[in-house]
């Protein structure tokens, strides 16, 4: 039987009162660590959610920049060709 928490494990072990008292310090340390793990898990999940939101925002920004650059590409090409000296213009 697999226990998912310290309390579930203790229930599975069915320790006597004397055994619980003898191992009280260890049990408390395990309970404290379990609480820390739960806290760290929540913090990690929140950090990942924030990261995903920022990546989404970054992607949206990049798409906007790409659209803007595509809109500028043709006018820039025309300006570039007009500024070239006649000797540098490509001939067909």
C-alpha cells in the first residue's frame, strides 16, 4: 500500500503510542518537511504559470513586430531603390 502523506504512512504503520513517542521528533521533522514541499510545489506552479503568461505575451509582441516589419519591407525597398545611383541599379 502506497502512502501519499506522512499521516497516511503513519496510519499504515499502525504504531503504538510508545513507538509514536519514541519517534515523535522524526515524525515532526517529516511533517514539517512535507509542509515545505507543499509550499515549494505551490510556488513552483505559480512560477510556471507566470512564466507561461510572459512567454505568451512575448510571443504576441514578436508577432506584432513581425507584422510591422513586413509592412515596412516594401516601402523601404522602394526608398532604397530610389536612392541608388543609376550605375548601381540592376538591369534586366
